[in-house]
C-alpha cells in the first residue's frame, strides 16, 4: 500500500516541478522549491515505511533540516532585491 502512495506522490511532484520551471517570479520559484522538498521528504518517509528501512527516515530528517536552511538563505537573498 505504501508503494501506491509513493507512486501517487509523483503527480504533485511533477506539478511542482512545472511550477518551479515556469514560475514568473523568484518568490514563486522559492515556494515551489520548498514544496518540492517537502514532497520528496514525504516520499522518502513513505518508501522507508514500505521497505521497513529506518535509513530513509533518517535521511529525510537531515534533508528537511538542510532544505529549511537553504530556503532561509535563498529568501534572504531574494529579500535584498538582488537577483
């Protein structure tokens, strides 16, 4: 069942990638990047449950932390007005 959920997550991931590539402004792309990292983290956790592997969940936690920090840095860079 978890693999079906992971496969279903490909739909919002693909829509988010389209938004990331076609976003008209930098803040739109930043939100899409943050959304994409959340969806990838959710897919990693789902795959970890499906295969009963704890390492996927550990990697998802580290990925979430790095994604949060990267989003903060990019938002600060965008906030300065220098693109």
